[in-house]
């Protein structure tokens, strides 16, 4: 089993990650022992997590979400799944009605 997760950082930004042990990884983020993005943006808060069967699935989902806009990440966190497809549309192409 593995997890993909989103943290809200103290500056309001989001961090997306994946791990085999969610509780341990959250403790590491909280303690500041994970070098990189969250190290200087503590405290962090878990706002979304999804468990997968395999590690490669969790990693693939992590990279997919990392490519999303902030608005789309917020829709996912809030459980507004119907809003996800419209938020996937290119910003450079006008939406036809």
C-alpha cells in the first residue's frame, strides 16, 4: 500500500508527495527533517490523502497532481470532483458553450 498526499504549508502553498508510510512521512514533514520545499514552510497540514495498492500508482498520481493548477488542487481537496474536468481545459483555448 502507498499514499499520495497534499499538504497545505504555512505560506498557503501546497506540497504534493507520495509515501509508503503516511503517518511517518507527516511526522518527518512536521519535524522539518524532510529537506526541500516544506522545510522552510512549516507548519504543514494534511489536507488530502489517497491510498493506492502500489507505490508506482501513488507516484504516478503525485506527478499528475503536481501538474495541476492551484484551482484544480483546491477542487480535489474540497471534494468537488465535477469541477475537475472543466479545470483541466487549457487556459489558452477559449471554452465553447
